[in-house]
C-alpha cells in the first residue's frame, strides 16, 4: 500500500520531537518520550506517535490519578505534541497522516486532535479503544479515515512500516531511508532500550514474541548498518538530535 497522497514522494527529513520525561518506578530509570515528524521532498508531513494525552498538560496530577499511572511511575516533564510540532513550523492540521506504533498512554497524545488519516496495524486497531494503560481505556479512536496494515508496507520511497508484535499484539516499527543519514530504524517499544533483550522483555505483553521480533529487528539493523533508535533508552536519548534539529 502506498498512501495516495504520498505517490511519488521521497522521505527527506526525520525530526525527533521531545514529548517530555517519565520516571519509572520511583526513579528506577528516567526515560524520554519521543514522537517523530517525517517530511517528504514534496511537502508531506507525517507524525509518528504523540506523547501523553492533552489532559496531562492541564492537570497532570488528576490525569495520572484517574489513569492509575502512579503505580508505574510519574510524568516528570510534559511537552504537548502541538507545541513540539510548532518547533518545526508544523501545525496538527498540516499533517498528511498520523502513524501510531501502538496504543499505549505515552503514544496517543495526538489522537483526539488529528483530522488526517490514521495509519495503524489491523491488530492494534481491532481493539475497541487504544490499549492505553492497565485497564484504563479513556481514549477513543479518532473519527478519521483509518488505514490498517497486516504486513510490511511501503508508504513511499524511504518509509516502510514493519509489524513488530510482542510489546503489544499490533505493535509497529518503521524502517526509514534518509538521503544523507541512510537507513534508520524507529524501533518504538519493540525494543524499549538496549538492555531490554537481556532483561527478557519484561515490559512486553508477550515476551516470547517480543524476543523473536526484537532479534529480527536487530538483524535487519545490522544488515543495513542502520541508525537504531530505541523507544525509551535512557543512555541514547540525550545524544539524539531533537527539534528543531533534524536528520536528513
């Protein structure tokens, strides 16, 4: 599937958006919360993920209490996705499409605001609501065009979607090819951090599947010599370029 709006397009730029930081289990580790903006040579703009929901910008304590989040950790710094996009000169209404790697709380922050098509795996979209956190399901799927994938899918030259189940059943990662940087893998939470494979994927819904998926993703990265961007690696996060800087 090539999104009709992207026919003939080529990826030219990747910008990492800093959606804040989160303290896991009382400071066990402090992780960054990334989203990504992909821009093509013909002006299309695709958002990947979106940080925490807007409620965390207005009353984070109340939002966390309602979601049951304190049992896992605390949001220590929240950057709303709209303000992060603004650092690139982009508004949410400028987006050509929104790619959601999976429906967890720290990725769904743009869902309530998009008017563009949503791209997600068919398995993830089969949930009545995004999986969010624990038993909490406060976020609805947006009333926009839904484009679902089941297999490896090229959206346009330089953007390939990779189903990577394990962390959630319908998790998705991305393989990008940039003109100067070359291959880049956005693992998202298929591999949260470099240490996760040795830890046995404790944060995955299905650790056995996550192990198989993670091994295949790392082999692909080694084969391509790709820049591998983990979902939430505390050691890698400070060294990644953030908006308004970019990878081209």
